[in-house]
C-alpha cells in the first residue's frame, strides 16, 4: 500500500487498487469467521461474493499488460517465456 501511494495517478495505480480490492474481497469471501462472529451480515457477505466477478471483469483487460510488465521488470524476454511452455 505504501508503494502504491508513491505512484503518480494513472492506470497502474488504478489497476493496483483493483487488485487490492479483489484480494480483500476474496479473503473476506473465503473466511467464514466474518459471518460466524457477526462482522458481516448474510446480505453483506452475498454482496462481497457478487463483487468478486465484477472486479475480475474490470481487471481482465489489464491482465496481459500486468504479466508483460512483470516479465520486463525482471529482465525476462518474451522468447524465454514462450520456451517454458
């Protein structure tokens, strides 16, 4: 979160925010203790569950770019990535 706050406004920052939201939603959705101990109502849990596919849909157009940027950042070429598969 600290690293994201140093990024200038733009698409990377927006995509990282979506990824963070998706991660949080999945964690809440998969952890029954939020319901068990009353942190979430069943209606709120249902809303969280419905949010996951929406966030995935928002992230889908950015998935290839995120993968490409990760590989470029670590110095891996497209040819070496293809040779692994």
